[in-house]
């Protein structure tokens, strides 16, 4: 029990010491017991920061802790794990997407060139049938005007709903040739790029144009264009899906090994 006489500058616990925590438990705080303890040797009570105190009851009362910390001993110096740990390793990232997502990967990567993403480093861009167009009709758009996936009227409607109000399809977000005039030499700072497309896609000519623009700016481009297939064919044809995954796998492995 807590003595009724005036306490010395040290504040004591009155409960018997619990079992010491294991080596894997969290750090412990050692508090001295009263000097008039029955034991002649110095005894300490270990209180783990992770210990769950039992509920108060008549048979198992919870210990009563003092409301103030001992004023006589200065706090110990604690070194946080963060200050002693080594810096996190650089995380490499290849950003993949299809269709409109391929368009967003391209412009997100251009914007990321101006950002400090440490410790993340974008080392590759994966664009499957990226979505681009323009006011002037390409040969593939004219040839596939009634395509069952991307018919030209639907394509034009989606661009009119997506571009800024008042903009036409010669906006930088739509026409890769216009975007080259806007971003210029910045395009040459892009990481390695993978572009996949099919001859039966109305957008394939613009996809090939984008690949040539990046190559002309010094970007390492791995173009994969085959004549058979259409926009998003890998969603319907398992063989095309497996071929795409295999090509992406090779690109990722060769990119992270650089």
C-alpha cells in the first residue's frame, strides 16, 4: 500500500513486479520499488508498453500508477527506428494501361518529369492500343469507319465529351503530332516505352505515329504491331491476351535489368 507520509522525490509503484517480458516484446520501463520493501536487494518492476492490464476486480485489482512522472531522473535518450534505419531502396515502376489509359500513361509520364518522386523511379511505360486521333482522318480511320469496337462517329463523340470545352481533336491530348509541338525535347526524357497495336484498329495509324515521334526524340521504343486483331482484341481472344502478356513480361524483365 502507498505510505501516508510525505513521498520522497521518487515516485514508487506498490505492486509486486510482473514477469519480465520476452526479448521480442516492446521496450520496458523499469521503476524502483519503495526502499522499505521487504526485500533487502534493489527490486524493479518491468512495465511493457504493449502489456494489456487486466480489468479491475476484487480478486485481480489493476495497479494504480502515479499521475506525475519522477522529477529526479532525466528522461532517457531514445533513438527512433526511422533515424537509424538505412534509406529506403529505390522502387522501380512500369506503368501499364490500355486504350484511353494508354493516353493517360503518356501524359502522366510527361508531367512526372517535373516531379520529385523519390524513392519511386518510373523506368518504363506500357501502352496497349493507346487512344489518339486528330481532325485529319488517318488511313486506318477511313478504312475502318464502321468498326464494331470503335466506329468513327462513336470515336468522335467520345473525344467531344473528353476534351476541354471548345477544343477540337487537334488538341494536344488527342493528336500526338500536336503534343510533340507542345512538349518538344521533353519527350526525349521519357523512359523506355512499349506500344502494342493491331491492324484492325482504327486508331493504329496514330499509335504508330506516336511511336515514331518518341523514337525521333531518342526514346527507346519497343513497338509491337500485328495486322490481325482489333481494338482490345485481347479481351475476346485468349491467344492474343497470352501473346500480349508474354511481350509485356519480356519488356518488364529487360527494363528492370538495365
